[in-house]
C-alpha cells in the first residue's frame, strides 16, 4: 500500500529493503495472511504476487502490513506479507475513520461523535 506523505517519516530509512525481505525472502511471494484480515483462509491466503487473485481476479501486488498499524514497529513478528485484499481488510477500520474525517472536512463540519475538527 502506498505510504501517505504525512506518515513517510514514521518508516525506517531501509523500509523498502525490510518490505522486500518480508514479501519475497520470508513469504516466497505469497500472502501470509492466516485470518488476521477477518477471512478464514483455512490455513493461509493463496494469493501470489504477480498472479491473479483467486478471489477477485485482479493482479496481486504483495504488500507488507503492520499488524499493530504502527509503522515504527518493524519487527518481523509485527509484519506480514499480504495481498491487497487482505491488507485492505486488515486496515478497514483505519480507512473508514480516514474516510469519515475527509467527508467532514470537505463539508466543513466537526465530527459530532469523535469531536475531531474539520
């Protein structure tokens, strides 16, 4: 997943090398999700980098996900190689929160439930 400009400084300088090692050396180019995304894959998601996703048919671009959603935490136990489908599902609550903030900002209102300013 692309790193948003406001979060870029939170990643280590060698993030590209860390991510490549997780995705291709450790995971062998295959999604490592074993249900962290909320889908029961049986054992492990079968999506492979560069091939059609078995569920969606789209070409898989393997990503590296932080299980705790903290970019500074780059320990191997916190990182998983994930296809876009699994990574988006893992981060769905963050995407929903950001989408909500964006909608409120565009209409110039505060979020009445969280108190976040527009």
